[in-house]
C-alpha cells in the first residue's frame, strides 16, 4: 500500500534527522572549552584520580569513538550520568518525563476542544459577534508568549483569586500513588484515589491552559478560514439547494474538509508544546522533565542536554508522523492518491 | 486590455496613446500602488504598521525620549524602590527593586529586542533563501536531497529546545543566543524558497531563460527569486514576533542578556521573582513584548493580503 510506503519513508528520514542531530549536538558539546570531569568532581581531587575517571568514562578517546560508545549505551537504554542530579539520566527520565507528558496531554486536549469550539463558532457566524470575539482572542493568543500567560494566570487565578494552586503537581498531604504506569492521573484511577486525581488536575489546569492558548489561537483561525473557503464551493450550495438539512450540510460536508489543514497545524502546535513546556513548567514549578532539563542546562550538564534534545526530537517526530497518518485518514484525497 | 471603439476599429493614434500611457506608468510603481491599496484597506494592517514604526523609532531613539536614561544600567536608588505604578507622576509604571524606572527600562528594552530581530533575520533570510533556491532549482537531484535533508536536522526539534541547548552549552550571552536562534531558523526560509521555486521551475519564463542560454545563477536570482519576494517578506514580518518570543524565552530562562541590561525577557524573569506583591516590574515589560509581537503580526497579515491578491 502506498500509505505504508509513505509512512515508512517519513520514519526513515526522521531517524536520519535524529542521527544527524545527535552527531551535531554531541560534537558541539565536546568541542567547546570546559572539562566535563572537572565539572563532575570536587576541585581538590588529585590529578591521578581524575585521569583514572577520564579513562573509565572513555573521555580520553577520540571524539568519534566516544560518540559510538555513547550511541551503543543509548541503544541499551543507558543515557549516561547527569552532573545535575548525580545519578543515571535514565532514572531521571523515568521519574520526570511522565509528569511532562501528562501536562502536554491535558494541554493538547484543551487545545483541540477549545480551538474546534471557537473555530466552528466563528466559521458558522462570519462577521457576527462570535466571529469578532474569536478574532480578538486569536490576536491576543498569538501575541502573548506562553510564559507571559503563565505568569498572568498565576498572578490572577492563583495569587489574587485563589481558585487554583500556585504551583507544583500535588498539594502537601498528597503523595504520588506510585503504580504501574508512572503517570499520576492513571495511577490514581487504578488505585481508586480520586482525591489525589482531583488535586492533580487542579494543579495541572493553569499550566495546561497557558500551554494551550498560543496554539489554540492559530488553529482557531485556520478552522475559520477553512470553513469560509469550503462554504463558497459549489457542492455546498448544491447540497443546500437540494434541500438537505442544514445540520447535515454543516457537519457532514462543510466541517470535515475544512478542518484538514487545521489538523496539520494542530499537530505542529502540540509538538511545539514540548518547547513551551520549558517555560511554563518553570513558572508553575511543575516537577516535569522540562523543568529538570532547564535546571540541568543552566549547569551545563552535557549528557542531559544531549538526552533532552534527542528525547524531544523523538517525540516531535512521532507526533508529526501520527498527524500525517491522521490527516490521510480524514482526507480521502491523500488516502487514495499515489505518492 | 484595449477598449473597443463604438465604431468597431481602433485608430492608430489611440493605439499609440495606449502604449504611451503604459510606458509612463512603470509596472513596478503600478503594482506597488495596488499593493498599498490592498494593504491599507484593512485598518488593522495600518495599526500594525503604526506599532512597527513606533517600535523601530523607540529602538533607535529610545534613550533620547526616556525620562531616566541612567536607569538602563547599574543604578540604584533604594529609597524609591517598588513605587506603585500610576501613583507618582515621575514614575508612571512604578519602579523596580533597585528604584529604577520601569517605563525607562521597558522602552530601552525595545532596542535589545529589535537588535536580536535584525541580527537573526539578516543571518537567516539570505542563507535560508539561497539554500532553498539552489535545492529547489535542482529538484530531485542529489543536491536537493543533501541540502534539504541537512536542513531537516535543525527543525527536528522545536526551535526553543535547540536554541536553549546550544546557548546552555556556551556562556550566557545575547550574541550566542542570537546565533543559536539563527542556526535553527534558516531551514524555514529554505523550505519556503524551495516550495516556491519548485512550483516555478516549469513556468515558461524560466524555460525561455534556459533556452536563451542564461546562466543558472542569473535564472535563480534574477528570474525566480523576485517571484518569491511576497512569501519571504510575509514570513519575515511574521517571524519578527517569533524571534522576539524565542529571544525573550531564552532571557527569561537566564540564557540571554544578563543584568543590568534592560532586556524585556530578563526583566519579566527578574520581576517574576517579586510576584505576587510587586507585579509591575514584570507585567509592563510583558505587555511591551506582546505589543511588539501584535504589531508585527498585524503588519505581516497586511503584507500577506497585499501580495496574495496583488499577484492574482
């Protein structure tokens, strides 16, 4: 099937890009001045111990050898040692990454629901008040960076109004349920601890909305303009003239083709959240991977930097491929075309 | 084009008159007029243009109009620290923890934001466009594969993540931040140029230039490039906002301009430490960031309108 070949090709190039990226980041991190060993150990450590450590970590070997040693470790699931947390990065990833994924999942859901509601409301009521409100929202959403939203939400809803907690993932007195999946939300459901779940959702709401809004603004505009374009097509006028119920025309024939370009942008925006999460997690002291990574980066923790770029690159590629498949599924023109 | 006379034939005089009129009005000037009309039809585009002009003016002459130019650097006046905004006529936006005027520092911050935009765009637009032109002109050859796959490497992660990683490995410095942003930004211009070029290479004017024996360089830069200007210009205008967001984000995380530089992102980050009691040192610079981005977004939309319809 052509679709399978297309996806295979996409995956092949995504993997090549990730390899290129890993080589670039790995080399870049090692050609800049600075001794990784000296940053790891106590300044008073004798030179012989340092040399021993250097040899045991293969840091005295040529760069390409180091790269292949590192790469084979990565394939065995060993991401290296973090200077920042003073333990294996694999443990850090296992602890912090689920927090970030939960937040992005929440934010992504908010984005999808919000942009569809607003986009359809505006697209079905062109030049009425729904359209104007949506347009103002879009301009605000595109113009204000996610971290500014985060600060404003924190100030207004957490500090001033007190309706949401100011930061963190769980209040004092609540502990992570600790369970099979590592995701707090899923584990609380499995263990039946709905109080914990509710508390967690309360904590996640403000950061999730702050993450969702910038992308939501763009997707809303895409859906609106998509609906306007499709509405002018002859087949829509024909179906109306044919006497089909307006509901059918709107949801069956108008909506589906007009959301296709929006789905692509939506996917890109959800993937972009992986970047914005760095700022939002810092503002809300969210114990996620992005916050861990920023703190490690501020200490020039090379292994963490390389691992972060690759993990996020991998998720980015997966999201983009999933979106491609999804678009092909919605859009028969792509599904049946020969690529 | 030519209007028919009621008698059904066109006199020679009339033809000459028509040709003469066409000669007088150069096509470039004519299309510029039409584009300005399309642009100015939407009042929001004019608002955007106004904000962009104010921003550029303040970026260049800001230090001449601010009330306290010395507050841009190391300056402290602790008795005046944390004056609330709109209370004291001499400090309309209030003062920060060192007693520095927030209005002054916010206006001075425009220069750092715009410097970053100018540096990044001058590095990124030409390099990306050249790569995209060359790759697009050699579509489906090894040159295309090599260049475009190489550029894919830098957009395999969200822009902020890569810029953050590179800046983190170097010393925190605004110059490094600008270089890091440029490094991950050029592929977008390569893509735009590539897409435009690959839809143009089979057009007649390119074919005829090839048959005339024009050099590849001439075809790429004098024949194809002028037809991509609209798309590139639109992207560049809309990117002003994105570059400011990324730059402010890096500063916010402590990897851009360092204190006491009046950088908007740094000011938001430093001010956020005093939330919720003293909100103004962070919120006013944040509003300024959004103001600039809004202006250039409106301007970009206007330019897009002007070029999209004008070309049809």
